[in-house]
C-alpha cells in the first residue's frame, strides 16, 4: 500500500513539474551578428560574489575608437626619441660639474685628490 502511495505522489509531482521543464527548454534568440557592445551604447559590469568584473573587451573597443589616437602615439614616440646633442649629460653617462663637485668635496678645483674616497 505504501509503495502505491509513493508511486502516485511521484507521478503527480512529475506531472506538475513537466510543463515547467518544457517551458525552460524554449530556444533563446541569438544576438545580431553586427551588434557589438559599443554599438548598443554601453558595457555590462558583472558582479559575482561581491567582486565586480568589468567587460574588458567592450572597454578596449571603446578606447580604441579614438581618431586622434594614432596622431598622439606618433607624437609620443617622437618626444621620447630626443637627439643625442639635446640630451642631458647625465643621461649619456658624462660627468657634470655638480656631480664632480659632490664627489670631490671642498677640494674641487684645488686638488686632484678628493676630500673623501
């Protein structure tokens, strides 16, 4: 008798939950192929367990669409490549009067022997 009651309860439960399982299996529309996150207007930040994970792909696309970026990169490279005749002496490994004065101490200009080693 108990076996029959359990079978009846299980079949009622299965009958009640079966339509819900069929509803969950409906296909989801795929996103349009050309619709990127930038085209939609924003990025989505996901929070999992209190840790926020930004969408780095979307952010890099937003940062990469700067029309003045190539010009700024070129100017930055030009600024970093200073001609050798315009560089400071300490950048080329040459001695400067200030560095030599510090090294020689109060004997700078009067003796070839430094005040301290």
